[in-house]
C-alpha cells in the first residue's frame, strides 16, 4: 500500500494548482489504492492515507504568507470543505473497513463451526463404531452360547436315543432269545 502511495506521489510530482482537482485526484488514488490492495492491514492503509493527506495538506498550506485576505478566505473555505469531505470519506472508509472485518470474523466463525462439526461427526462415528463393535461382540457371544446349548442338547438327545436303542435292542434280543429257547425247548 505504501508503494502504491509512493508511485502516486512520484507520478504526480507537480500537484495541480486547483485544490478541487488535487482533492479528486487524491481521492481517486485513495479509492484505487483501497481496491487494489484489498485492505491487507489497517496499519499500511493508514500510512498510505497519511502520505496522501500530507501531499494535499502541503498544497493547501503552501504560500500562505503571500496570499492576500480574500485569497486567505478562499483557502480557509477550501480547508473547511476539505475537512468536511475528509470526515465524510473517513466515515465511508470506516464503514467499509468494519464491514470487511465483520465479513472476516464471520468467515472465521463459520470455519471454526465447520471444524467443530467435522470433529463432532468424527467423534460420533468413532463412538458408533465402538458401540457397533460392542453389540457385535455381545451378539456373537450370545450366538456362541446358543450354539453350544444346541450342541449339548443334540448330544444329550443323541446319547438318550442311543441308550434307548441299546435298551430296545437288548430287550428285543432277550425276548427273541427267550422265544427261540422256548421254541427250541418245545421242539
């Protein structure tokens, strides 16, 4: 920003004699300076404004001792008008600066909120995975216990059938043996 002001001063070494032209040219340079630098920092902007003001102030205060009363009155009116314009433009620039800073703060706030949201979503996903893992382990343990109980029931049923079959076979063998012996004895 200071380089821009220096370039302006170098390219306009001779300040126009008309203060209104000097004011409009200085205002145009300040506006161009504001838009091109995009207000990188308020400190450099203040330095550039001070440099432009000092050039303009030098034009108004030059040759005061050689001016007559009517010229001095005109110069006082010019200075008063300049001060009113400066006040007006300072208010406009301050409003623009505040709007820019509010926008920056809003963007930072949104960035922080986005970061917090992403962190929360990540934490929530991690908790959900942990709960899913816990529930899966519990379900697997319950299925394993159920499988073991079914296996033990099947083994018990199988053993009971086997025993029953053996008892039936044994009783049938005894009955057939006794019938065969009875028939053998009868013959």
